[in-house]
């Protein structure tokens, strides 16, 4: 049953992405693919088994002809929203002119809208000749082809890809709304993008952990049984073994990264060589030509939010990869938060639901949940807020009926309801982080002027600002 639900969600999300890209293409905004290059990497890594796939534009600005590549497995991708044969021929010409066939054995042209029913193989053969093989039927692909490959994966992989596709859909929605400035008849529309600020410095230090000894102790003292693990997991286990936990760090190539000086944080200082501590401006990492350094900051931002929000009874669920609201006290049956949109309102963020057939038995605990991802537009950085619901059986682990309950809730939610929950989450983050004087700050959602008459305006959404 879960497999069917996941596959249905995959089809729904992919079809919505295609519709949004088609809308952007018809409006002449063909650069929508630029906003999705990085977002597609986790999906393509999973689907094509390319663990070393990277954005080539991060290594060289405006990398000619191709966008993504795995030089180890020798596979490259051109990502485009243009589906015509002329675009295919231009890509192949540039690929050959720069001699990329010596670096890559396979080239896929990924069309974000919808590919044509057929492409002239003869016209393609005249360009590639005998320099490399390019089969139009199999190497010109669109998101429908990607979907077909996804459904052949195992369920855990499908769920990981579904999560990434939902983020991509959010990225497109945010991109289309943020870049739409040509409206002759404008209405106010709230996006799901909120500008963020964060510390100016990142501290870096070499770890002093004996990973082999840490794993041995974790097996003996913590009953750690997982066979597959990475060094990040071992760093966290070392913290647990030392009795001091922190979320505000990430690990990369033998070094620990943090927004706080680890010398003055007991949970971190015991894991590093103090004399190796150095600092670097956060903006230098974000503007690096290497995508991996930007990803370090993005991961550090998300981890830092975990620590900041835990103090506010907003927990991070690692299995579901989302933040979710908990009750203020374990015995509470409901949690309501007052907030202000254009008027005061109450939002129910947690509630205990009893079984109607057996009133003494809990049916589920219902939590507002959300995911945060981070993107830059120009020199400004934003968090992209994607709201949802999490149903648990004990406040911490997903209920077996989660997918069924979530499906029913989504049938009730209108687009205005979802946007209003997004506004509430941004308000909560903005006000609560400000109250605790956090080094991380989230502004209110970006407000745009929009030309689409069928969208609900902010005034219309006020009808959805009451309890839910």
C-alpha cells in the first residue's frame, strides 16, 4: 500500500513540475533550468547511480555545452527547458567543439518541459559522425523518463527521490513567483521564500577522533548495530559517548565546521585539535567556485536551525527529514500558537486525536511539519519553507497510518491554506528566533506583485488564518 501511495505522489509531483516548467517556457523564461541544476543532482545521482555527479558550472562559470557531469563514470547532462531539435544540435556541436567526448562517454540531454515525440537521428549522426555515440531515443530524455526510472527503484530510494522532487517543485514555485515582475494588473502574493541572515564567520578545525575506537565503544556501550555508517555518524557517536551533544556543526574531509568557536563549546572542543582552529568568512565559502563548499554552509545552516528550534519545542525528525512541532509539555493534548498575519489568529500546531471506536485509545498525534532548504538569489540568501503534516503514534515516530491521514488532509487543504501555514511558520521563526537573540534570523516571507488573476491574494488568504 505504501508503495502505491509513493508512486502516486511521484506522478503527481513530476506532473506539477512539468506544468510549471511549461508555464515558464510559454512566458519566455527559459532560464528556469538554471535555478534547478543543483536541485536535480540528488535525483540524477540516485536514478543513474552517479555518486560523483557535480555541477560543472561550479568549477567553471558558464561551462560550455553541458551542465552536470560525473568524470569518474564519464556521464554528462545538459539541462534545458527547450525541446527543439535545434537545441539538441547546438548542444552536440558545442560538446564536440570542446572535445568533451574525451572526458565523457555518454551525454544525456534532459528536457525539463516535454520532449518532442521524435528527433531526426540522421541530423544528429551528421554532427557526431564517429566521434561518439548518441542515440536520440535513449539520450534525449524528459522528466517522464526520469519518473519511469524512479519507479523501478526500491521503496526507500523512491522516498528519497520524492523528497528531492518536492523541494524542486518548491524551488520552481519560488522562482516563478520571485522573478515575475511584468504584471500590468498586479495583486499581492506571498511566496514561500524568507530572507535569512547568519554568522559572518565559519570556524574550521581538524578532528581528533579515533574513529575505530569510537565505533568499538559505540557497539559496546550504546548497542550501535548498524553495519553501514559514515564518519559524520561516528562524530555524533563520539559526542554521545562524551556526554555532550550539539547539532550546530558539520563534518567534511577530516574537519569540523561550525558557526561557533569550538574552543568555547564543550561538545565540540573535546573532538578537535584546538591548535588547528581557523576561521573563514562565510561569504567566501558561499561564493566559492566549488559547489561542495556552498553545500557545507547549507548543511551547517540546517544543522544550526535544528539546535535553535529544539529549544522552541520544534524537533527534527531524521527519518522523515523534516522539522515538526511538539507539545510544550509531554502531557499536553494540544498546542496552539497566537500569530499575526494582517490580524491576530490562532494556529493549532499539535493535537492528540483519539480513536472514535475506542475513545481510550490514541488514533494519532498530528503535527505541523516543514522542511527548510536554502537558495541564493543574487547576493541574498533565502530559506525555502515547504509545509506539510506529520502523523505520529507516540509524538516521535511516524504512524503506520501516516500516508492515509496525510492524503485525507491534503484533500481538505486549499492552496490558500497551504500558503497561510507557510506564512505562519515564517512568522514563528521570525519572532521566536528574534526573542532568543539567535545568530540565525528569518525575515517574513517575501511579498511580490503578481499578474495571475486566479491566485488568491493575501487579503483572500486571511479567511484561512483561523485554527486548523
